[in-house]
C-alpha cells in the first residue's frame, strides 16, 4: 500500500483506478458486451478504435435501450455508445478526481494516458475505498502521535465518557486505559474538569488541576464536528517535573552568574576560545589589561585580538602548555593554556595569564623573605625577654589539695627561694611556675624557660650559660648570652630538671650557690640575680638514691616543694576544667559548644588520665572541633576513650587516619615509658629516637 502511505493529497489517479479493464471494439456485438457486463462488475465498458484510443463508453443504460428497441444481439455496439465520456488522466490528483466524480452524471469515468489510450476506469467505489484507506492512514498516524507523546492525553465524548487515554496519561494518573474507557471522566478522574470546555466550546490553556494527587498543567480543547462540540481533549503536563526543570535552569543560571563573577574578579587574565580559536569569554582583568571591550572581543579569532596568542593551536591540538613565559608588550608574563575536553573531544581552550610581571613576583618574594626574617628576629627577641601569661587565676581547680598548693605557691612567690615543682607530665607544673613569677616582685622582668629534656645534650651548656666571643667555630662573633643571663632580675624555669647531665648539674649548683657562672670559653665569671623554679615529672629522690642526680643539687632545688597531684586523684576537677577549656576553645575557634552529655562526662571521670590536664585539654580541643549541636557527645571523643580498639571485628574502628595513627603512636610511647620506669632518656633510646623528639611527641599526644 505504497499509495496509502503517501497520504491523500499526494494520491494520483493511477493509485486508485481500476486498471486493465476489458474494452469493446466498434465491431463487437451487443452479445459480447452482455458477456463482459456479466463477467465484471463494471457499470460501463470503454470502447476503443484499432489503436486502443477511446471512442466512447457503453453503459448499462445504453444496453437496456438497445434491448428495449428489440435489436438483435448480433448488432455491433457502435450504434449505442455514449460519446461524451468523462475522462481523467493517470496523473490527475485525488482532489480533482473527487470533484469530477461528484459532478459526473454517470458516476464513473475512463482513465486515459497522454494519447487518449484507455488505461482503466474509476468508479465511486474506487473513491470510497481510497477514502477508507485515507481514514485508516490518518488514524494510524494519530495513534502513533498520541502513543509517543510526552504529554498525557485524555479524550472524552459529548457525555464526558473517556474515549482515549494515552500511555503518558496512564503513567501520570496511575490508571490503565482499558480500566477507564467509557467511564465518566468526572468520576474516575476527579479534578480533570471538562465541563467548561464542553459548554463554551473554547480552548482553555494552562489550567492548573490537581488530579490523582499530582499537580498538572492542562490545556483543554473541544472536538468540533460539523459545528457542534462532540467531545473534548485534555493535554496534561506534570507541573512538578516542570518546576524541577525550572529550578534546575535557575540554578544553572545562578552558577553561571557566580562563575562569571568569580572569573571577573580574579586577578589573573582569563580567555576562552572555541575549537576554531574564536573567543567565547574574556574576563574583566584581561579586558582591562589589553584595553578590550569583552563584548567586541567575543566571536573574533583570538589571533586578531591578542598578540602572540597560541590558544587557537591548543584548541586544535589538545596539547596543554603550562607555565610558559610570554613576552607581551615590554614585559614577560606567565601564561598557561589548557584544552577544554568534552566527551573525549577537544571543544576549545582556556588561557590564563598571570598579570603580575615576574619581576614584581620576585620582588614580593624578596619582601616576604625579609618580613619572615624580621618576624623570626622579633620572635626570638621576645622569647629572650621572656614573659608569662598564666597567673594563679588560670589554675582551675576545686580540689582542696590544689587549692592549698596554690596558697603555698602564692606565699612562696613573694620570696626568692628556689622552688621545685613536682608532678606527672601535664599536671600544670609550668602553669605553677608562671603563676609564681607573675605573683612575684620580679613579674616585670623576664621569665625564661629552659627545657632540659628538649635541648640537645651538646648544646645545653651554651644554652644555659652562653658563650664567649670566638668560643668555637660557627659561634656568633660577639658571643651569645645564655638563658641565665637573659633571666637576670627575673625567673628561670628549668623544666625536666631530672634529665640534666651530671656535668651540667655541677655547674648549676655553682650558680645556685655563688650566683655566678662562666660563659662557655669565657674567662670572667658573670654574676646574676635569678630566681630558679625547677620542675620534673621524675622521682628526683629516687634518682638521688641511685646516684643519678646530685644530692647537694637536689637539696638546693628542693627549698620549697610543690607537688601537684595527678588528675586521677582529683576527679572533681574534671568538670570545671572541661568548662574552662570549652570557653577557651570556643573563643579560639569561634564555636558555641557549651555542654557535655552525662555519658561523655562519665567516660572522662572514669578514665585514668596518664597525660593529666594536658590530655584532657587536647581531648576537649578535639571534641569542640567535632561536636554538633553545641554539646560534646561520646562520638566526639577519640577512639581510645570510646573503648574502640583498632583491629577489632565488626564496624570499622572510629576516628580518622590521624586519630588512629595517634592512637598507635601513643600505645608505643606509653609502653616504652612504662618499660623505662618513666625515664625519658631511656625510653627515647629504646625507641631509637632523640630525647628532644620524644619530648615533642609526648607534648603532641598529651602524655
Ligand atoms: N589546673 C589547671 N587549670 C587550667 N589549665 C591547666 C591546669 N593544669 C594544667 N593545665 C593546662 O594543661 C596544659 C599542660 O600544663 P603544663 O604544661 O603546665 O604541664 P606540665 O606539668 O608542665 O607538663 P610537662 O611535665 O609535660 O612539661 C597546659 O595547657 C596548661 O594550661
């Protein structure tokens, strides 16, 4: 059915005529004509001459006339032919033929070719069949359209009964067509109201309807048949989907705007070209630098706008060129050109140009270097000058032992006697030392701290006493004052005194006894007025009894002894310390973590605190970072406190990589310290690291 597939307007006579009909010749008898009528269903038989050209038509009426005249069956038909025959050429279009048939009294015609030779006939039946085929075709097309339509389609007849519901409507409304065909739309699809379109016969566009729980945008169209509304159709569009698309479009627009703004305020120049090397974007910095109007630059080939540009080459080859120097006008600039690749194809290139002239960058680097040097200088100077920022008010405690200790320390602060602060690591020994200095008449002078464990052994002496000019190769030309000199008039805090070598112990004893010492390589003794506060977490008396610490020095140091109890012996301090550290870290981080759950506090209270207050402080600092909702919960504690053990079966151990690494490091160090009986020098040796490195790790891990 090629013809049918063409559509009715494209139909030609040849497509729907009855071809190869029998014909009569002038000499043929009436009998012959009767036989042909008897064999075919024709209403007329074309008559032709010897060349096959049409000469007339013998209709059934002509035949009846001949019979009524009583003529013999042997008579030739020529005397009875209709001579005025309706003829149509093979190529005549359907519409033309339709018109001919409507006006023809015979109701049929003869199809001829360009030489008037008979090729067939056409009848009203042929026309009707063609129309049927046309209707079938239209129907098939219509069906294909509404089946494939993205929008839903519901059609009703004049009584509001559903006549059609396409697959898109089925999925939108959640009903199957066969279940609702011939049902009242009003009843099965409440909300989809056809009343108005049926009453007015007018199209209604963009009505919002709520049908089957879905927000729809509906267009109602009447179906008009011979001037009367014979039904209506509704085209449905899902509003939620529309809104989603609109929201996506909006966010893409916002993103585009944001990106454009970012690119425009970027200090560097940015230019983008398409695959042909034509500019599609220029940021404001680049436009300003080259004096361009971005709008004018867009669309032009990059080589016509920017001198020496190679961006079009990168857009063609896809080979990036990064960090290249390019001379532009009288300066050199750093440029990078990168291809833009989409689905594996180069679709353009982006060029970035650093506007700081390289000399300017070098100058900036020089200035930064010099600032850094200055900063280091002032930092060291400040350290030399020494200062404290903790006072007795900074020592938080509700435990009677610590309160009493604070009172004793306050009293001791007024004098000049040497103080020995003892206590486990992290109990606040330095805090006490600073508080003593701040409460003493020396508060306006230097507080100098020396960590006897953190300074490498061979440097200890020069750190303590300084060195004379030219004392050793590499020494500063004018010599260098030691910490004792720097602390003159103030306080020297000798932390980790238990780790001091025997040689240095003797020299320290001399300072304490005679208030004088020699610089390394010096010849003149230097007199100083320094108050010594020493601290240790080791059992000094034990060291003395084992001969590892000079007894005379011990007695010199131990004039006033302050022994700070470990945190596990004063659990009542945990809560006030937690709140104190919360305030401290909220201030530092700008957070608002103000509370801790009872369960978390329970864990903290039950813990044995080997790292004492420092460990608690580290834990709170960490938890403030992790906490949500302003309250510290168990999940904010490190894994080793939550009770998770690394390597356990079940859920993965909590904490991130750093936490877990810290946990493992802590275990290693704690066991080494246990094995060495708390002797850090020994522990460091066992672990194969320097004493100062061990010390750093203890601080970091809050042990
Ligand atoms: N009672 C306290 N109130 C407030 N903060 C405290 C208290 N005790 C200790 N800290 C804090 O704990 C941390 C450790 O204190 P500090 O350095 O004084 O301990 P330490 O005993 O000298 O430790 P180490 O023996 O390791 O040198 C510091 O940040 C300190 O401010």
